[in-house]
């Protein structure tokens, strides 16, 4: 197959994947498309019990990205903008079907192992299943998320998620005693004060605290005031999730917190064989490598917490367009990312 034909086939796979909706929990049709792609290239592939796509081969490198997307109907089409760029529009084109398709193409062309995982946008159930059931860890991991074709992501903050619950006796609003709603508000103010920071501290190095839902008021029987608040705290590498949890629990006066989501932060060295291979490949493709740290969380956190091997996150696309109503990807950038991935994977498999 000529170089032009390979580029065309790689773009065709991306467009097919973007055309298939795969909101978290409904990834199967897209997963089947991936299996068909590997089958067409003589590679064994299957879907596991939770919905992940496995195409095992040379475990010198595991290429992986997620199949699911957030909700949002963006009509899928390719257009040429005023600068002559071909842009593919559609939900998931950036997060993360651009990275997903580029990983699949590179896996086929280099003989590396591949896993497409489910559930990353909600609970990372796919990657958690992989680390819990895989018999051995790979030699290196390249995780797929948008970084731009010349960017590599070395670190992500972790996350601590929980639900605060408080109950107090009902009474007239003129009474001076705190009710459960005030108890919830007081706890959260103390948590925010615990993790106050100077403005010059980079976001990546902060614990950021966000309440994400709140429900409070008189109970159905009219005898109590109830308050429930879901919260998320982002954990920088200077802390463990347990340390942040201990500090937040120390702010409790009334009520309880059920911590139900805990992911450790990750920060990889820029001097690993994987990072060096990426810098070299990006320069060979005419780019200037960028080292990135992301303030969110990804499946790389899960892999790094279980596997002691070098890893990095990489993929085409502008991450500022993640989850946005104008999500689109530059197809020329996608082509370059495929080329970079193939260079990197071939180099790592040779070493």
C-alpha cells in the first residue's frame, strides 16, 4: 500500500469512528467497528466482558485510548476552512477518537499491542478492568488523549470525589442554631480554606475544590432538614489522594462524607525512553516538541498506579475543544500524529 493510500485509509477509519455515536455506556457499535478494522488487517481482536477492544501483539508497546465520548450531537462532516485546512467535525473527533484511530492505525502498521477502553469519561471502568485482569504489564504505554501532534503529556492531577450528608432537626428559621444546610456550607468553606493557595501557584500544583451538586431542604416527613453535596477535589502530585482525604475529613464538624472516587496523580519523567522517542519523532516530522501537564485526570493515572513501566499520553487534536459544541480536528494534524506514533513505536519495539 502506498503512502497516499495509507493516509486515506487512516482518515477513513477516523471518519467511520466519529460517525458512530459512543456516549459512555453505549460504546459497543464503535467497538465492533474497531474489531472489524483489525480483522481486515489479519489481526486477532475481540471485545471483553466490560466492552474493551483487545488486539494483542508485541507488548513492547501498548497503544491505548478510550472509545467513549461525552453526550452532544455535532453533525459529522469534513469542511475546508479559509486557511485551506481540512477539518473533521463531530463529537469525539478530538476527545478521543482522533487519538483512538491513530493508535489503532499505528498498532496495525507496527505490530504493537492495542486496547480501546470504555468508560473513561465517567469512571475509567475499562482501564480499571484492564489492570485488574491483565496477566502481565507491557514494557511501555502510550495513552491516547489530545495533546496536539507536537505535544506530549507527562502528568495529570488525580481526583478525590465524595458525597457529604448531614441531617438536623427541623425548626423555625428564626432559630440561631445551624441546620444541615449550614453545616454543609461551613464544612465546604473550611475545605476551601484548607487548600488556599497563592495566585502565582500553577493550577497543576494546586488542590482545587469543586462542589458539583447540592440538594437540601425539609425531609418528606417534615421532621428534619437534610443536605447532600457531591464534591470533587483535584489532587496534584505533591499529595496522595489519601493525604487530601485526611485533610478534608479534618474539616468535618458535623455530617459525614462517603469518598467513592479516588485516583492518584501521575507525573512522568521527560527522560524516559518513551519521552525521548517522542521528542525525536516530532522533530523528524518538522515540529518543536512541547512538554505538557494536564489539570484533569485520564486513564494514564490508572495505568501508572498499577504498572511500573514508562508511559506518556499523546494524540492529535486541540484539547481546548474537548466536550465543546464546536469539536473538530485538523486532518493534516491527524496524519502527522499517525506518522509520529509509528516512528515512536517502531523505535521502542527495536530497543
